[in-house]
């Protein structure tokens, strides 16, 4: 069976749109055959069963892999398929047209049109205008020099060449419009202006594309006063010197084409009054609730008939208002912003110049006093400390007041700390800290408490919120009372019992426990605590909210040393002393565990620095000094670490030998006896010291006064002055000297031996004592 052969004309590919394509199917011998075609379904064969398939004006959808086969006439015999002819149809190359400058153009301006065909080569470019097929020019560039009204119209181009394809697609059509080149200059709002007015000059041409506008004043010269990309030029606030004649013109292109000058426009500028804004206060930053007052004054020397405009950040938030009989108007702003004002004179509606801006900041929150945190809140009697108060975000004209926590009384201010309310009262010497700093020097036990501050300014006074609370705990040796913790240490585990009481020397009436904890600051036991007496509180199962600082305080304001108690929910606590440790004493700090670990060794820290690791679980300092004061904690590798606790070290107490005289004989006799007694006591004490020095028990002895001797001395001290006068005629001295030498198990060694002579008031006695000292 013969195989058909398929050929195509033109034989070169690709085929371009618009061309005619002829496909021919041949079978040898050629007689007795009809033909069928495998082609796109949308194509039709002009002559069915013909061996020729013609595509007139080819399009892109005619792309296909074409085949044919033969059918024997009079039978159902088919030949095999022919070879495949793959037909590729491309669009004709497109001519691209550009124009410079964009339409519309000005009379006299040069216009350049360019035609480019990116694909193939050998193109000849022809230019056409409107619908005419007669070229107006040839070449890839068409230039119109000095555009005129006759050059208006639509322009397009097309490429031609000798090879296939013989022509390109036509370019797009562009319209060139030609306009007059003399602009029109307009002014808004007008010609007659006051200083401070704004004016906009507009150069109207009906064309804006690619133009730069030039503005001239007083002369049409090459030195323009301004150059803008848009057709307007604004002077936001005119001055007298801005008056004069103005012109404009436009230009564009690399070799700049300039339009004609506009006609001149005259601007006249005269001075206007300028208001002044005054602020009632000396500050510009305000807080919620604080009064703000702005006043606008116009001093024009004329009868006042001004209305006023107020502006915030350039916008006008207030309407006109007339303020009679004075030429000012006052407002009370509620929002932050830059405030300015203007006046409008009623008789001619002229506006004044806008005032200088006054920037006002109004916070939505009330002013907040901030008490600077102290690096050390635990002090020893005699230390100095300065509390510093500021107002957050403000420093101007504040006066400060200082408060201290107190038992609740109606009318007392309240401060909140950790969701608890505490009553505070104004300190009687608060005026000392009016400048923002309140100094306690020297610190005393009575200064223990929680301090807050507050600031005020203005008349009537505006008050800030109370500051954050600042605890301050002072420990010492002069306290009449002390907090007694029946567990003997300041750290306990949760669910352990806690019992506190006030130990008072003498009458304990009126003494109460006070505290600063998560439970609040009341001076009565919490509701879930049990109160045994007025000065004793206990709880069978403590919780972390019971942690805090406790102290005893009398109704008159006397205070004990504060004690910091920590109720810890962890597994490790540090058994540290409740009260200050005396210099020279030994100090043992055991690490205690809720559940005994297999390894009881512990690390001990002071102020965050590791001191030592103890295999016994406790640390001992043989003789403490002031340098040992600080925050201590311990940790165990199995159970974790304890909270920190403050250890206070107090100075050595000094023993005294008390010598008291009673005058019973004449003055001279008494002086002699006193001198003799002093000499005897001095010799005796020297012997004692010598003997102690030689004794192997020297380090274990100390000298103290007995309680009985002290009481006798106090009784004699309190004798009335009348009795002293009656016995002044004769001097009789009674010397009460008491010393006790004690073993180390009952007292601590003292380094100083002091003779106190509080009652030696007689001049002769004092003189003889001085003479004796000089001889010695």
C-alpha cells in the first residue's frame, strides 16, 4: 500500500499571520484516490476530498501537526498516514511608537516621534497621519519642529521589508494636540494680604506633564524666586517683603523649551497685630484633674472688638466667641497639643496674625509620685539614709510631703502595696523634705516603718497620687521592747506554727504587734490568727502571706527592732538569729530541711556570694564584726535553697563603774573624801587588771554593773533638788561601786572599762579630779 507524502508552501517556517499556506498530499500512482486530512477541528477544507489544503490569512490557532491519508475510490481501502508537517504561526512583528514630549504640546515646541521594531532586521519605517495610507515621512524618527495648529492629529507608523514577513503590524495611534504657550497667573485668596496670610499663585496652561514651573518677582529675569514641579506656588505666611509683581512661565525637555511669560499679578502685604498666648502656670505639662488655663491677648491700641479662633495642632477645635469687655479670651484645654490663637476684627472681618505656639501636654492619668528604691532597707541605729521623691515625667514647681504607715484611722490616706491597703499619716517634720529629699540622720528605732511621698503644686493645690511604698527597717540596742518569736528563728516552713509576742521591759500596756506583709498593715491579729493578749498573736499553720516584717509599737510611738519573718513553701530554710548579734560573739547558721536529705552538706552565701561549703549543714562565724552584716542563705543540692535573711550586728555594750556622791558635810570635806575614794578605786582597779593579765582566765572575764547597784543609782539620781540644797552645807560622800567578775559562760568579755560619774556636780570636786588627772 503506497504511503502519502505531505508538503507545505511556503516551505520556510515560521509562517506569519496573514500569509497563505498550501498543504499538498501526494500518492503514487495518484489515480483512483480521494484524500482526508488530520487538522484542527475549527479548520475547513475549501475543496473536500482534494489533495490540496489551503489556509488563507493564517492565524495563531492554525498552528498544528498536519497529516493526510488516501481512500481508494469504490472501496473502503485506506492508505497509511502521511508524514507530519508541524505548522508554526507567529504574529507579525509590532511597531512601537513613542513621542516626546507628551501631548498636548505648545506652539513652537519641537515634537519627536520614534518607531521601533524589536524583532528581525532590514525594516523601512513609514509614518502616516489620520487614516491616510500615504506616508507623511520615512525613517525611524519623525520630528515636528515648531509645532503649529496644523500639526494636530493622529499619527502612527509601520515597518516594511523585502523578506518574509514583508510588513509589521501597525503601531498604536497617538494624538498630538497643540496649545497656546502663554500661561495665566491667578492668586488665591486675592491681592490684598496681611502678614501671616497664606497665598497661592497658580500658573494655568492646561498642560502639566513633564513641566517645571518658574516663578518671578519684580522682574522677568533668569533669576526666579521659586521653581516647582506643580503649577502652584504657595507662601504659607507672607511678610511685607513678599509684596510686589509676580510672573510665571513653564519649561520642559533636555534642551529646555520655555513657554511665554504670564501677565503680571500684584500682591500687597501689610502688617497685622499678633496675639500673645499666656499660660497661668509656669509649666506646660499637666495631669488628669489639674487646671489648665490659656489666654489670648491682642494689644492693637484700638477699641477691642475681637473675636477669637483657637487652634490645636493646626486644626480649629473651638468656634468664634466674643469676650467682653476685655480684649482677651481664656480657654481651659482638655487635650495635649500645640495651641495657637487668632483674632478676627468684627468691623472688617480681618484676621490677626497667628500667635506663637504654646505646647501643652495633658496626661490622661493623674500625676504619680515615685519614691526611689533604696539599695539597703535594713539599717542600724546611727546610720544615715535619704529618701528621694520625684514625679514621673515632670520636674517643675512641685512641693513634696512625706508620710509613714500608721494604724487605721478615719480620714487617713491609704496606699496600696501588693493588693493590700495601708493607712499613712503625714510626718510632723514633712516640711524638711519639701524639696524632694527626706533625710533621717541619725536613724533611730522610731524611724522603722513604710514611707510614701506625695507632691503638690499650683493654687489651689493639685496633688499627685501617693508614691510606691518604701519600707525602712532600723535595728539597734536601745529598744525598750523586742519581738519574741517562739520558734527562735526568722524562717519557718509553711504549715508550721508561728507565735509572736512583744517582750517589754516594765509596763507592756499599750504595746501592739505591727507588720508589713501581704495581709495588710493593721495593728491587730489577722482574722485567722489567735490573739492571746493585746501584744501576742499566734497561728497553728503559717502560710506565705504571713511573711513580712514585724515589730512592736507603743501607743506613744516607741518601737522595737523590726524582725523579717519568712514562711517558705520550699524544702530548705536558714535558722538565723531573730535579734542583732553582738560584735565579738560567735554566730552559727544551720541549714534546716523539711525532709532530711541523704547528703546534709550545704553551701552558704552572703549577699549572693558563696562563702563556704559545710559538710555538717551549718556555718559558724567565731567572732562576728560589722563586716558580717548582710543577707545570708544556704542551699542543698537535693532540696534546693533557702530564702535570704538579714543578719544585724550591733556594737559592744560598755560596762560602767557607777560612783554617786551624797553631800552631808561641808563642801571642802566632801571634796577630800571623794578624791580619796577615787584614788583608792583607781589603785584597786589597776591591781585587778594586772592580776587578770597574769591569769590564764583573762579572756573569759568581764566587768559589769549589777542590776541592784543600777537601781540604787537611779533612786539617788531622782532625789529632788530641794533635798540637795538642804544637805549642801556639809559634804559627805557615799560611794557605791559594784563590780562583778564573771566566767565566759555567763557574760562576754568587754574591752573597755568606763567610770561614769554622773552626779559629780560640785565645782571643787571637779577641780580636784582634774588636778589628780594631770598629776597622773
